[in-house]
C-alpha cells in the first residue's frame, strides 16, 4: 500500500534522526575534549599546589628571619651584659642562656636553609609544569574547537533530517501518523516493516503463506499488520 510506503519513508528518516542524536551524544570528540579538559585541570592544580607550597615556605622564612633578628638582639644584649658580670655563678647562668639562644639561632638557620631549598625546587618544577599548563591549554582549545565542529555537523544533519521528515509527513494522514507515533513508543526500532520473503523485517519472524495472502486481500481502509509484532506491513 502506497500510504504505508510513505509512512515507511517517514520511519527511515526518524531512525536516521535517532541515530544522529545518538552520535551527537557519543561523539569521540567529546571524549577527547573531556580528556584534554582533565589534563589541563590537573596541570593547573599541580602548578597551584607548587605555588602554594613555595608561598607557604616563603612565609615561614619571613617568620624565621624575624625570630632570628629577635634572637640576635637578645644575644647582643647578653654578650654586653657578660662583660659587666663578675660573679661566677651569674656568669655561668648567662653563658647557659647565651648557648641556648645560639642553639635556637642555629636551628632557625638550618630550617631556613631547608625552606629555601623547597622554594628553589618549587620554582624549578613550576617552570616545567608551567610549560605543561600552556600545552594542555592549547590542546584543550583545539579539542574544544573540534568538538564544536563535530556538534555543528551533526546538528546540521539533524536539522536537515527534521525538515525532510516534516515534508514526508505531509503526505501521511494525521491520524495514521499519530498511530505510528504511538506504535514507535513501544517499538523504537520501527513501527512499519516490510516482508523479506516471508520474514517480517520488524520482528524477524516468518509469516505463514496464508497470512501473507490474507494481508494482501485486506480492504483499502484496513492496514496490514504483522500478527507477531503488530508493525504495519508495507506490502
């Protein structure tokens, strides 16, 4: 029947639209973009962590220098005081205090050297990671452009198919189109089939010869359907 062949053409377009929408949702360019986005974010985070580590070390160095300056002031005062002390016991106590300050000062120096090494290491690593940040940003921009192009191409295809579907549906009676749409909700793969020999293309089951003859003899106002799957059969 010609009306079912017209409806079958609509179905082919609907299937093409569904396939295009599936491709749009699973573009390889989308996966590549996500990988590039993750690589860029990781590089940026790694650089930020290094910068923070360097900044924290620098802040601690500043604090140590302040403490060292305070200890130096105390040592100057104690050494001057030592010059005026005569009593051995007082001198011994003062020497102990001076030794403690000097030990603390030495510990501050050691810690400051460690921190300066941290800053130097972070600065060197930041240069390398900074280059990687730039490269991953370029890769991300490229991946984004490829994704935009791929999406645009598929969206253009969907728009063309949608226009084609609208034109094809004009020759199909609205009530039949509604019935077809209702059938497709239960059978997304198709609501209109054809016979490949005795086999229904919708459910891939064979129809008896007598059933095929009966479908051919149906009156014009009764549309043939597959007894197995309920698809319209475009004879």
